């Protein structure tokens, strides 16, 4: 079974365009390959191991697919799939955050007035 097979039915929770589908695929690939990446990084950093073993581990790490890297994952809005202007705490774009806050759907958030 390939690491990058896409399911026929997505449960993304947001508008599904190609960018959100690709981001979903990257997150799944990263999640599946993370233990192996951590093991290889441990081997590379362990100075008590022979240099050849560390070099082989480094080569294996560089040859892993780019989707398995944590830097490939981008924060996207859970409602609209937008990739810019995301508030990390709520995983929403600024615009969707404002709409949800004004409707009262976000607990502990209200419009400031002073």
C-alpha cells in the first residue's frame, strides 16, 4: 500500500480544493513517517556510533519523500481552506474568526469595547 494513496471520501471539515487535499495528504504522510524520521535523526546525532552508520542514516533521511518533512505542512483555515492570515489558536482565517466570534460560536471570545 502506497504512503500517498488518497481516500475516495475526505473528512477535511472544510472546503475541498486541490490545496487542502494536498495539505491533507502531506499531513497523513508526515504522520506515518515521523517515527522513522525521529529514529534516523537520533542515529545521525549519536556520536558514539560509527561514522559509516551515521552517514547511511543521513543518506536515508535525505532520500525520504519531501511530504514527510514537517516544514511542508502549512496551517490552513478549517472552515475555508485559506492559507494566509491564520490564527493558530483557533485554526481559522481572520475573516472566519471574526464571523464566528460575532455569531458567538467561539467560547470565551467577545467583541472588545472600552
